[in-house]
C-alpha cells in the first residue's frame, strides 16, 4: 500500500502530458455548439441554460403540467414525453447540460496544464467511500483522472467534430517511448 501510494504521489508530481491543441480545439467546438443550442432555450440569457424553475415555467406557459423529473432516463419523464411529444426547448436544455458538463471538465484540464503541457491531477488514496482511489484537481474543477468517460462524449452528434465527439481520455498522451498501463 505504501509503495502504491508513493507511485501515485510521484505520478502527480511528474504529471501527465496533455494534447493541448486537441483540448483547445474541443473547447472552441463545444463553446460554438453551446451558443447554437442556447438559441432554442427561451429563458436564456435571463436565466441559466439549465434552470429547472425556468424549464418548469416554460412548460406551464404551454398549458402543460410538468413531470416530476426532467431527467432524460426517468421513466415518468419518458412517459410524459411520449404523451406530449418532443418539445424543442427541453431537448435543447438536455443538450446544453451535456455540453456544459463536458466544457467544465475540459476547462479544468486546461487550467491544470503547466509550462511543459503536463496536467497534475491529484490521486486520493481511499478517496471514495468504498475504499477505492479517486481523484480531483487542484484547479478546483471536477477532474478525476481515474473516472474519465471511456467513449467520446457527445459522439453521434453531428455538431461535435462531425459526430466523432470529444475523446477526453485520448487527450492524455504518453511520453515518447512510453505507453499507458
């Protein structure tokens, strides 16, 4: 355990190389897309894109009773959506939340870069209640290097790199002559 902890401390100090160009391109792409998506949200910019009270009010302004939850995989919401059809601003809000979450993670990654293009994530021994390692960022954002999405985020959406999405894991690159294990 001590050796494992020491290796993680060393890795944090050494940092992990990031493809800064890909990172900046992804941020630019997502910010541009978010601006387009925001046009379909009637309460924005007066209220936040993801504002739940504004969403409920917009639904009630249509003469509808809002569902108890607007979570995209909630059974009650899915039934409500089947009954009332697709409402453009609801889909736009869901998309805006996904884009915003990805943008926040990417911006935190950018903030962790040092002058050599290395990110310095923090590994926490027994960081989760189950006893497993977890991580965070000293930059203050939500960045757990041990829990990055396996698949590209927003893949299949033609507005994000032609449907390829943003491969967050792929932005971390091994040093020349090395590979990730």
